[in-house]
């Protein structure tokens, strides 16, 4: 139960919420055929940054956000 609370707390961080929302918007734009190159570039940078930070924290034993 404690693990579930920890994961939920991590999921509700601002970075996670922004990433989830952007991914949903990306999916909708892709499905409707309205995806533009500028949005794709911004989305790629934000998601790459988010996962890059997560990987760095795991490798270095970094703390919370």
C-alpha cells in the first residue's frame, strides 16, 4: 500500500502531469492528422528532458524533485 501511495505521489508531480497531458494532446493530434512539426519538436524536447532527468536520478541516486 505504501508503494502505491509513493507512486501516486510521484505521478502527481508537475513534470509528470505536464508530460501526461502533452502525451494525450500528441495522441489526439496524431489521430486527427493535425500534428505540426513545431508541436512535435516541443513535445520531443519536454519528454526527453523528463526521462533524462529520471534516468540521471536513478543512476546517481538523486533525491526527490
